[in-house]
C-alpha cells in the first residue's frame, strides 16, 4: 500500500514539530524507515498465516509514549499509503485525546485524509472498541493492545506461557473460568475475554467489551493486533473462527442493556456508555461509538436501525 | 501375563558426566556422586516391570533415587537414558503402542498420556495441588485438560471423588491451604483418580503426617486400590507402608536396585546386606 520513499539520512531540526513536512526527503514516508516497515509487514504476514499466534517484532521508539498506542501506530504506518482513508477511535470516540493525536501525527507524516465515517475508512486504528457498523472486506482494523498474552493472568512466566501455547495446553485458563463460576456463579471477565482463534490458539482480543468479541468471528475485515511495549503482533484474518471460551452450562454472553436506548440518537442495538449528569446525578446512556451516533442522528433513524451508507453510488 | 509397564535402563544424571561415572559410583563405592566429575547419578540402569493390578513398592534411604524414578515415569523431567513402555487399554483414551518408548514422544503426547493414564500423589501437597484454587477446581483441572466443558458435571464428579476419599464434601469450593495435611493428601488422591487412571504413582504419601492420620490414609489407599484394581507404584522409606500396601518390592540404594522380590520375602528374609540393615533398623 505504501509508496517506497527515498531513504536518506538527515539531522532533524531543533524544532522538529513545526518543520516536519510529509515526505520531503529528509524523513522516510510515514515516519518509519523502509527497513522497519518491511520488518513489520513481514511479521504481519506471519501473524496472518498463523491466526492468533503472537509474533515478536522489533518495536521501534515512537514519538508517543509506550502504552499510548505505539503498537497500533506502527502497524498503521507500515500499512498506510497516500490513497488510504484513516479513522482512529479511542473507546468508540473519534475525538478523544489519544485518537486525535495519533490522527494528527499520521496526517503530518503521510498527508493521508482522515475521516470519522466507518464506511469510508480503509484503515481503522482502534483502542478497545470495534465500530458498530459492520466492517467490509477492503477494510483493515488495527487494535492497540496493552497485554497480548491471554495466559498472563494465570501464568507469570513467559517461557511457561510459550510452552502452553505450543502444546495447546489451555487448561489453566479454563480452570480460571471454572473458579470464577464457582465463586460468583458467572464468568466475571468483562473486557479482554479470552477467545480461541481457528480452534488452535488462545488469543487476547485486546480490552474490547464482550459485546464486540462476537464481531471478530468470521469477520469480513482483516483484524491486526499489536502491542508496542510487549513487542508482539497477532492477527485474525477475514473469515476465521473466533470462539470465546464457554462452558456448556455457562455460555458466553454479551452485555445486556435491559432495553435501554441511546439518549442522543435513540438507537437500541449498540454498546452504550453510562453517563452521569453532574448537576442532577441522574443517569443517561449514549452510544459508545460516537461516529455511529452522529450518523444515526443525522438520518433521524427509527431506533435499532442502522444508518444507510453515505456517499455510496 | 504381560506387564503393563516396563522400564529399561532408566538413568538420570545431574551434571556433565564423564566416562568413569558408571564405574566409580553405585553401591560398591557407597556413593552416587562421581568423584572425578562431581556429577550425581540419581538413578542408574534401573529395570523393572509392573503387572496389571499389582502394587509395587520402591524402598530405600533418602537420596537413593526412588522418587527420581517415579517422577521420571510421570514425565516431570527428562531422563538421561532409558526406555519406558506402557501396555494399557480401556478408559476410552487413545491407545498406546506397547512398543513405543514413551520418553521419545513429544511433550504434547507425554502430557496427554500423563493426564489420561496416570495419577500421582506427592509427599508435599504443594507439589500436587494449586493452593490458590479450590479443592474442586484442582480436581476439575484434570477433567478440563481431558476436554470437560460442563461445570456442573465436573463439580459433581469432584464432589463424588472427595466423598470417596473421605473429605467433607461441603468443602469442595474451599482452598486446599485451609485443609489439614491429611485432607490435603486425600484431595491429592482424589485428583489423581479423577480421570480413572490405569497407573497410580504414590511418592511418600504419608511422610509428614501423624501416625493416626497415616493409618487412615493408608487404609483409604488400600481400599481404593482394591476397589479400582489400579496398578500402583508406592515409594516409601517406611517399611510399614511397604508391608501394608505392596505385594512386590524393589530395594534401591545409591541409584541402583540392590534387591527385588515379594514384599513378605524381603521383609522376612532379606538377602542383601543393606536390606538386612534396613529391616533390622525399624523401630
């Protein structure tokens, strides 16, 4: 997708912020040098070839702090090309600090257009949500991952978790869920619900709510995951089985909102955030996916309906 | 009758080893540490067989290599050399080729055989149980590994096993670290029996328990063993345990088997000087 830019060494000026133009020859296109992009792309290919398997990569220093989406950002920069349309969300919102900063940075170093419209985007970098509108085959979803290892919860040793993955020995994770049920009579895992990918690898779907876990199964779009601090890339290719761990008598369930609807757009079939009114102390609910909410309001949709495609022929 | 378990030339060496190791260690030299290279031969060239339904005792002093032998059979660590064959049928698990050396299998296959065919009870409950997981969960872990996916049924089976091993069933969801030593051993036994194994390994099960609890645990093991007919290897330094449980015994010293025979024979008419010393030194 990327145009190979000229690879020339240069000293960044003191005030690099104001003088960092897109692809002026002093920097490689999309910030990362061609060697780094090439390595990340090759790691991504391996991750796609073994769905759910964590592939190590040489995570680069980025101009944002570790833990603020450096993993997702590196994938985005390695994939992006001039004709791409970028959308960045942070827990469903297009306009939160993390999302805005990443968007600004990518635009500055590549000059690509950004959008809030899920349908129009070709690359979507996300933190902890999957957009409400169904994704389509040409789209790529990039997740920012804090802890890529689903077994870290039950096993601190990396050596041991690697052995467990190699032998498909996931009984400890099942045991964790069993104990949860014995203690609380339900599975209390909210976000980061462990999933089985392609019936082989246990995978951490990043801290998306259970609501979004089902969207990964047999998805149309390519889902890429990257943890910059932990230096791991993994992927769920399109049309891959993604099954949350579930017992016969305690099945996986998504969040229930008890028939509540979004206070702004009136939708019912979306993941809702609880908003507490500071003045009255009352509770209202609104869509976590702000772009979807906005679109639904513009179209004055009947509750539960999805908005029509904008700008389609 | 064909043996269900056959071990040949089982050797475990800690350290680099040298050409002199085998000649300079063992009972004639009264050490299992090579004086030249300082390697320790925990067990060397151990051969024995186990027949269906039989209880075999392994007896010897501390450091004689008896625990090493059973833990090698449980695939807890890798042997330096040796062959291990199992001829087991039934219990619905995948069949094992009797001519296949199990030490040569992949870690995945060995884990599967261990989970489906073997149960082990360690001297310390900390090795056999997860102290931060409930007693029922400890038992369920083996069922989960074998593919159990129904919480209710697994918990029922855990309760049933705890009743069988005389642990108060209302404590099924409590942590084993709140249990007494004897109860922890019983939970270990319940865990070992959860997948209906064909081979039970008992590694100093009653050491560290007080005498009255020892008697009850041994009684339980004996009655369960007779009821289930599971072939068992009992490791102990306590001749009382050997007398009570086993029909045949091997005596180990400095990593070697020095005497082998029917338990009564060994206890009444020991041939090897070391066995004579062992029998005579009981309180």
